[in-house]
């Protein structure tokens, strides 16, 4: 995550279990949110166990960070036509 140079001060992970047997495959819920000076990130996932829900939520957070990095990146490209003429 450091390679994207997005500032994240603190990450909060909340893990919940739904005791209702009708939830079955979606009985575990993970909510990941960031706090601090960087961008506000939040991801939520429900799966059949805690680890699977955590993996889905982490992938969502990583995608958000990647999009923020791409948006902030400078895309200025110099071509032969735009280079200044040398005397």
C-alpha cells in the first residue's frame, strides 16, 4: 500500500457475526474504515466466515486507494512536438 503514496493515519476494522441461521452464507460481516488526514475510505463485506469477508473488504479498500493514486498522478507527457526548440 505504501507504493501508492496515499496518506492513511488509522484503519478501523469491525467484525460482526449474525446469529440468525437464515443468513447462512452471509453471516459474517466486516467493515473497514479509515480515519485521519488522508482520504475517507470505507468498505463492507459479508461472507460465510470472517477471513473471507476480510479479504473481500481489503480488495475493495485497495481498489479505492489505487483509484485515488491514479487520479492524483500527473499524466503530463512530453512528445517531440511539445518539446521546446534548442538554439
